[in-house]
C-alpha cells in the first residue's frame, strides 16, 4: 500500500471513529427544532407533539424555534446551513418540495442540502363549502362550475401553497374554471368560506375539521387516494368521478446535510415509536392526520417523488408566487 493510500485510509478511519463517537455521545445538550411558520398552525402543532415526545424519550431538552417567512424558506435555510451535529432539526410541510418549482433562486437545494429523517404524518386536504350553498358532492361543484365558468371561487391559505395547488389540480382534472382567492393563512380563508364571501376551499384537515364537526362547513370530499380515518363517511375526490386525483399535504423532519447517519437513524427510529403511541395516534387522528414514521431512505424517496409531482402540477397550472 502506498503512503498516499495509507494516509487516505487513516483519514477515513479517523472520520468514521469521530462520527461513531459523536453518535454515541448524542444528545449531550439541548436540541433546536426549527419550525418555519408561526405558532398555532398545523406544522407548529405537529412539530410540538414530536418535540415534546422526543424530549421525554431522549432525556434532553428539545427547544422549538419558530422562524416564519418566505413560504418556510427562512427557517429551512437556517437548518441547511447549521452544523451537522444532530442538534438542529427542521420540521416542515410538503411546501418544502413545492418551493423549488415556484422560486427561481431558492437559497438551498431542497433535496441535496438536507438529510431526510422521517415523515411524521400524511394529512388529507378536504374540499369544504358553507352548508347554505347546497353542494353535497363533487359533481354538484363540477356542474355549477361548468354551468357558469369562473362564477365559483376557491379560497386558499396562500398563493401557491398546497391548498391553492390542490384547487389548480382539480381544475385541470375536471376541466372547470374557478377563481382562486389567496389569503394570509387558513384562519381568515375559512372565516370567509363560512361567511359566504368565498364558496369553496381545499383546506388542510387539522385547521378545518373542528368547523366540519361543528356543522359550520360541509365536507364534500377528501383529496387523498383513500378515505380519511377522521372522516370515514366522506368520499374521496377520485371516487366521486375524478379518477386519479390524489393530493395531500404532509409533514416531515430533516437535519442539516452530512449529519452522521447514526444520529439521523436514531431520530428516525424515535419518531416511528412516537407516532405509534396510542395517545399520539389519538391526538393525530383528532387533527385528521395519518401517522407515518418511516426510514430516512423511504422519506428521501417520498420527497423526491413529491418534488417531481408538484413540479408537474405547478407547470400545468401556471401558478406563480407574489
């Protein structure tokens, strides 16, 4: 073996030993969990559930740090550039893999600049309307939209967010024309749907399910391929006459790039155990979320597949950011 090869081997062994030592000692100090949205939204709610449970399981503080702005990119960029030591984590929604199709120069690569840890939960969107409108089925909506193109409008939590793009995908799949009305968050959007200022919304289940149960909104259909366990009597859009339609929003955990794989795997395994706990499953079910908890490799595959899917939807819809 040449001197150069011996040096390379020694460096590799040293790096491996250092990584293993770091992983064995982890966590030795508080963990920072960055959530790139304000408190109270679905990403924050799910992130805090995971943070609380991780803290109990790891015996170390997990500090939630809300860093909202730029469609989640401000907080995500902090994590992309953080030290890869396992002490900084990102909880983000599927917007993480939608943004690359919407922004010409994002500050990071959504795939390459992160270490995927685990998918927390998959969350259906639900097509809702005020009961007074009389829309009971997807076909009612389609018929009304085709009878008077662009008369109907649909609200969303923000321009080019998943609820907006779900509506655009619906328009493409059904051939209808509807006007999009963006709001600054689900709260004000839902308030106007309930009040009749806007007619429809493809909303994330956690923010709308309370209003559905209270009778203030009618759930017309869910957007996922399968019915949602939280609303088992509500059909899917696909089974309502729009075959192949399947849209959901989801929430996952990432670490900075090059975080030791032993630490990434440990966090992934902890999340899988967390979402399988009966109390956590019950709480997620109450929010309309379907618990997942998968491996880093499976989450990486999912993220790449979703990035390609949303790229097609964004391109077909012509959706843009403000």
